[in-house]
């Protein structure tokens, strides 16, 4: 009986390795709702929210959030109640544990990223190191 359990565990591991990797970026319910609303406005159901880190900005790295229909080699994907969030393999370590929210107040409107990996950021909050 223990042999059958070990064989099943091996099958599960190899089946999981064929699937897309997951990431540790969190999307709040409010942000997921906003993404859903934007996708409905576009009339597109084939798009995903791509979150990436690119060189640039006054602190060295900038965040990019945009809709993408593609899945690339090494992408990590996580579903939030029908909203797929995709992170490329180069950005995964920079964004591990980050949280994306959406604010709609008099003072601020837009997506915000709280990233525990950022050592510091510029005054505008658009770039980090």
C-alpha cells in the first residue's frame, strides 16, 4: 500500500511540473473587481493582467501593469476569481509577496503595489530599488 502511495505522489509531481508555475503576487478583491470592469469595457475575455519589473525610473526599477493576451515561456500565473495575473520569470523574485490594490479616493486613483522586496522608492512611488 505504501508503494502505491509513493507512485501516486510521483505522478502528481510530474503532472504539476507540466502546468504553469504560480507566483506570490496578491491581488485584492477591489483590484480584481477593477480589472474585471476594465476588461468588460474592452469587451475582451482573452486578456490577463501582466505585472512586470523593468529597469528604469529614478530608483532603478519600475513596475509595469498592462493587459496581455500572450503567455510566454517561464510565465507564472495565478487566478483571482476569473482574473488571471501573469508575472514573467525575471520579475517573480522582485515581486514575491507583493500586494496589488486599487484606490479610488479624492487624493489618489489607480493601482498601488505594496512590495516587501523594495529597499526604497522615489518620491512619486513609481520606481524602487
